[in-house]
């Protein structure tokens, strides 16, 4: 089940002499982000002093600590022990290495399990963003939402460690079922029948689970329509059963798998259970909406772009580590669902691998606790509150996109650029860079002190990106110091846009999102306040892109103007 990697084959072991205190964060960041190490093991004279995890480094950035501490109180085994490793991995869902340390304190190696790349990618994205923002990503998003939404916000969290520790105790005592070989997600077919409360249904669930997916529109994740036995999805969300036809107010659930109901039917999700309970108590005019998504952070995109009113309750399922006193103070209520989990009998048979992946019985118990809390705090009565709905924004920049842009800035040495001074940008195809481009640059430099020339990364142009960059740098060599020529990256003047312009195909949403990204990220982190545009192909789609730049970028405090206002047509 687990792979043992001996100490001599590991690339993540460092001597304390090579890990000076002032450089620890930078060394660890490079090891995690660029070398893709799972953890760092710090030794002195061959003795293991401690470890540093991705989470340790993120907390260092997010909590603005003065120094990165080496964790000397870490879990380990004194020999290769699969039972101890299994208990460790069950308790710590985001760890994929378990160290083996002998009685003398020497690291023998690590026991590794398969990495869940969705979790690892989310962790790395959050780490990169936290480094640049100097704040934990999820906290910053919760703070933004609370500052701008009209809805009353209720936050719930679960102490994952407490739940998994209880499960480990029960598994150690042998109370968990161990009947049959694993069929899916580590459970046998008979275990799935017990988990689902019905026989012969797991195959349908497995197939539909594999077909459940989302699509991004301007950075917002929406669920693709489905009409299955387990999953029915419409208008970007999973169906909540029992919704009243003419609701007066709404409870909108946001969160990961726990909320969306990963391993249950539409009628068995927490939102559907809560809707049924509301309907049973009276002729409820409250509509419960399931806006959950499988990914840990994708649901933030929906929170930020949904239209919400004062009558609405935004119920968000979060991780406890995201919370601060300031965030809690701004909420209508903050509650824990840990005790509700622990009240469930035979809980070990009703969870797949973490508290987020629970069955219909757990969902009903959680919905009951949520209803009790909402009633106790008189949040179900929206009398006197406005029903007018407003939207915070119509696009979203998630942690994965933001982290990729920050890494792009690091690779192109833009991360350390000062944000002061008059700065401008010109995004072009430059296929190839000509005298017209040179004149456009000179015209732009008449209005700014520094200009970034971004070249589209379109592989279907006549000249390669490397050739176009070389030609541009040669043509602008005498302006070095005032002009920076770099590739545009994945999220600026994207391949979709350059291809659309070349083939005269409109792609309004992509063009708008390109401008949103440029305004918020490049404008915000590089201090660019002038965007220059020029007609290279002189067609309607290129003109449309320029018009969208003029419409959107001023919202971010930018001016937009043509670098060659008197140019008409041609590619000379």
C-alpha cells in the first residue's frame, strides 16, 4: 500500500548549516514550489532536528511570522510500520509522507502514499498567493466577501483532526467493517451498500461521479447540466429537492464536497435535507440553494459573483484555520459541526476517507444541527430586510490562476518590480517586430517612464515566440532600462484572443476576462496605469478587443489609448 523511500534516495533532507534562519523561507519555498518536495527534513550531525511542511510555510506567510520555525514535534515511526502509517495518513489527509526515525534519532527514510493532486495543487496555489499577498488566501477571500456582500453570512467548520482521531480509535478497536476487497475509493461493494443504504447502486454513482464536471466562464465555476439517477444539475448548481415555487428568501450553501454531496443522491444532500425540514415545520417560503463544488476553493468564485440580498443567508462551509476574530465578528453566526459528526452512530462506516465525504445519515444530522442554530439565532425571519439583489463582481480570479500569474512574474523577474513611477503596457503579436512597433513604443514612452511590451504566446504565428522576443529586444536595445520585453504568459493576451483576432472570431467573455485579469493583477501588483493598444491586423475582432479594453480597464484606474492614433490598416 505504501512505498518506502530510504534516506539516501531523498532530495528533501537538508543540514541545518545549509538552512540559515534568514534564508529558510526562500529555500523552503523553492523546494516546495519548484522542486515539488512534500516536506523538508532538517538534520544536524546526522540527527533529525525536525520537519517543515507546506502548511508550516503558508502559516509563516499568512500569519506574518518573524521567522520560519522548524517543527520538532512531529509524528514518526521507529520502523517501517504500515498500520502506524495508515493511522497517520487517515488523521492527516493532506500529508503524503510519514518519516521513519530510529532510536538514535536518525532518519531512515519515509513511507509515501499516492498524492491527491487536486489537494496538493490547491495547497501550492494557496502557498504562492500567501507569499505575495502576505496573508492567507482563504482568509483574504472571506474578508472580501464579508466586506461587500448584502447577505447575512453564517460560517460552519469541522475539526477534521478530532473526527479522524475518533475514527482511528474505532478502527484500531476493530469496529470498522473490513468485508471484501476494495471496489472504489477504498471500500468494498458491500461497504458501499451499507454506506448508501441500498444495494446495487454504487456502479451508477461511480459512473455519474466521473461525469460530474464544471466549466469556467470569466473565472467562475459552474456545474455542467446533468440528469442522472444520483446527480441532477441545472443552471450551474446541483438540484435541491423540495424548493418552494415562490420563495420569499433563500439560504445559499457554499462549500466543498460536504455541501455539494459527493456520495449521495440529490434528495440526500445537506441542502435538500434542510429544505425538507423547513417544509415539514410550516409552509416555508425559504428556498435552499446548493452552490457547493467539489474543489476546496472553487465555491469562492460563486460567492463573489452571485447576486445576493439582505434577505438571503449565505451559509459557507470553511476550514477552522481560515477564521480570525475579525472575520467571526462580521458574521451573523459561526458554528462548529464537530459534535454533530461525533453524535452519529457507527460514524466509521458512514465516511469514505474524510469528514467531507460522508453519507446521507451524516448529512441529515448536520442539517438538523444547522436548522437548530438558525432558529436559535432567529436568522430565518427576514422581515424588514431588503430583497434587492446585488452582485459584488462579474468575474473571479481564483487562487490557481493568481498563483500561476505570480509564478510567471517570478520567472520573468517582475515580482520585485517597484509599483511607483509612471508605467505602461503594450500587448502585441509582433509577428515580427517592425518599425511600426518601434514607433508605437516611442510614442508610449512619451507618456510613461517605463513600458512593458508583452508578446502573445501564440504558437501558430509565422515567427516563434523566441524569434519574436529576440527581434523585439534587438530593435529596442537602445531603450534598455525603460522598456522590458517579455512573453505575455498564460493569462494576458491569451492564445484564445490572439487566435480569435487572427481568425476573426468574436470571444467577448474571454476578452473581458483578459482585461479583468490585467486590471486587477498587472495593474495592482506592477502599478501599470496606462494600457496602449495598436492595430496590427486591422479587423473587426481586433477593434472589438480594443473597445473592451477601453470599457473595462478605466474601472481599475487605467487610461487606454492607441499608440499610433493616425495609423490606418496594413502590417508594415
